[in-house]
């Protein structure tokens, strides 16, 4: 979805900028946000200022990178829904549609950001592969983030029940390359759940 898909002065432009910053993670600079939205850096900056001043959205800037620390009066989980999209779902689906996933820092960041977004927006998995990664992630989070773990596990089970498929055992999830490094994924997920960007 592009910035100019919405008319001038439409608040959804601002919401789209916030969702994009959240999705970009460590790459959430004016340059990359403008590139993703096909607009100018000035338009991204105006949307950030609007969100800060009118809706009390907490946005920190560390060097060139912007990070949402608080959604203010907005419902973070409802923002993507208001746009009729869930960008994290699209990126997560793209990762698991690939027959052989090429793991690198960017793919890892997309995976972790998408899983955290899935918890925030209560997004259901779109494939058996996603559902299996939800289940494994739930196991990794259950000690410290029980509510998030319960959602991921329940969503995965519901997917397999409705699709009449069987969940892969955890070792098979790793063997098939759906996860590259389980301890690293746990560490990155926990940090991201704490609001720390690790990439």
C-alpha cells in the first residue's frame, strides 16, 4: 500500500507511516520509509510530527532511525486493521512461501517483527509453515511472555484443526529450515517483546 493511495489530508496516510516505521524496525529511517511508501521524506516527517502532536504517539529517534515507543491515544493493534491490511502478515507469508528460505539478518528481523506484530494484532497464520513457526515461537516465549505464547499456540492449533493438517514436530521445523537458530530466535523474540531492536 502506498502513501498516495489515500487522498490528501486523509489521516490514514499518517497511520500508514506509523505501521511502516514499526515494520521496518532497525531500518526505520526517513529514506527507507519514503521508499517503502513511494512518497517523499518530507511527507513521512510531517506524518510523524502529526502523530506526535495530535495523537501523543511516542516516537524516539536514535541517529537516523525512528522507533515507536508508545501508540498514545491510538490502538497499535487496530491501526493496521483500520488500513485494511496487516503488513507483517504479508512479509511473514512471503518468507514462508519461498521453498528454500535464505536466512540473513534482514530475514530474521522480518520474522521477529512479524511474529510480534501477529501477537499485537491477533493475526492468524496463513499457512501450515507459519502455524508451525507460531507453535515453536510459543514454546520459546511461554516462560516470560505467557499471554503472547498462549495466543501463538492457540492460533497455530486452530489453523491445523481448520485445515485438517498435522503440525510438524519441532525438530522437523528446524530441519526443514523454517527456523535457522532456535536459541537466537528466543533471544531476539524476547528482546523485541521488551521493545529492544537488536538489528
